[in-house]
């Protein structure tokens, strides 16, 4: 099975002022991320506003991303949906267009039981032959999957990677410990990335990578090369941004505003998400200046 490692930018979905897809902006952002050294790209995720996109838009963003990358780095496509049937359909499409893998969170409205979540992933894994990264994020799905459930799901065909975004570092530790390293854990909490790497995580689904794809990958490389002091200093530099992303309650708005400010394609969020307030926008701009990202 294909192994994923390193910092993967979880792409925003750029939009025009009237909240339509900005396809050229998406292509340009992909090229910039690759030029800056990102190890991989994830599209149609939470940061990409996947629940705010139509079915046709989701499929279009996935295809544009895979076509633009052209096999230069791995591409993961978010294929989560509320029903198992729709999840299988999106996952089949990702397989057909040549994605390297898919990222799937549990159904996020019906609040499924552990057995229902297991059966959901079992059906998807049996229906489509493509690497699946399990995604645990109780902040958006309403379910914090237990270590036992995630370990059970990772015995299924095609599932060996977990994006752990609960903010509970013990999940990272326990998944690695109880699987004897068989499970490959990606950090999904920007403000716990160094801690996750030191615990043994092999990668990072990076929201901040939309703004600093180079630094996000450098942090991973420093840990891999046992340059822990260099990693710590780099982490101290980016941590205020990571904390703003994770703790503001406006992750997508923060990231899109920052991407706009540094001169890349972002545009507005799709309603009902409103822009940052003036005070929030000023705080973000000050933070970016302190990081040396704005003159």
C-alpha cells in the first residue's frame, strides 16, 4: 500500500467575488505550493469548504487538482459524505481521476454509533481499491472516535493512515503504541504539529500550509533529521498563526484572509460564513507582519 509522509497542504477553494469557483486561482495556488516544497496536496477538505460546495463543484475541484499536479506529488481527495452511498461515489470518482488516496471523516450529521461508523468504512474500503486516510475531527463531525474504534477500522482493506485532529495528543500516542507502528498518523491540529511529530506522526495535513507551505515542510524535515532545536525555533515562529487558525472558530475565514493578504488567490468564503471583523483582520495582519510575511 502507498505510504504518505510529510506536510500536505489542505487547500482552500479559491472563489471569485461572487462566490463562484476561481479555477485559475486554484491552479496557481497548486503551482505555488509545489514550488515552495510541499510534500503533498489535499483538496475538498474542511479547509476547502467541501460541505459548502455542490456535488459538481466537488468533482470539478478534485479533477482540476489531480490534473494540475500531474503526479509530481501525492494528491489526497476529501470524499466524505453523510451517506455511505455518496461517500463511495465520491471515492470512486477520486480513484477514476487518478488521485493517490482519499481522506474520509465519519458521517457528520446523523451522529452514528461506533458500529455504524465501522460499517460505513468497511463498505467504502470494500467498494473502492484506493488508500483511505481515516479522519478524526470531533469539532466538525460531532464524534470523537475512540482509539479502539480507529484501531478496528484500520484493520480494514486500504486503511492504514489516520488524520488525528481532535486536539487530544493521547490519540496520536495510543494509535502508534497499540498498533506497534502499523498505523501511519498524520497531525490534523496545526497547534500540535511539533508535539505530534515528536510522538511519531509521519505527516501533517497542514492548514497553515496555505500560507507557509515551505516552513510547514521544513518543520517536518528538521524532526526527521533529528534537528529538534531548529524545529522548536521554527515552531515558535509559526505557533501564533497556528493557534489563531485552531482557536478562532473561523479557520476558513482566517486562512482565506491570510492568503489574500500575501497575494495569492482566495477570495471570500461561501455564505453563511462572514468575513473577519475589522479587529480580527487587524490582528491577523499584525501577526503576519511579525512573521515577516508582509512588508
